[in-house]
C-alpha cells in the first residue's frame, strides 16, 4: 500500500529533507523530468514544477503542484503551532 502524500511530506520534514522556513525565491516552470522531492515521481514536461530556492543550503527541491501545496500547508501548520507554545 502506497503512503499518502501528506505522510510523505511529514516524513521528509521530520528527516530534514524539506525545510520549515520559507524559501528565498520560488521558481515555477514546466517539468524538467527530474524526480519530485516528496513523491519521487518525475515531474513531466506537461506538468508545472516548483523549485524553492535556499541559497545558503545548496539544496535542490523539485515538487509537483500538489506536493508543493501539501508541503506549504504542513510548513505553515507547524510554524503556526510552534508559535502557539
């Protein structure tokens, strides 16, 4: 059974693969054929690819539109929850 996308997002955040802080820039374009950081499936040329940029880290993140939305929602939820403490 395949894990849900939100579970994948949460696991990647917990592992430090996906950051909680906002990117310096967010690039958006047609898919490059490279794998999505969340789901591992290739982002095809007929799909939109999101690439958040983190200058100081030198990491590359590529995301499908749906994976990006879930990451953004979880990132905001966790940042909001940490401010409630």
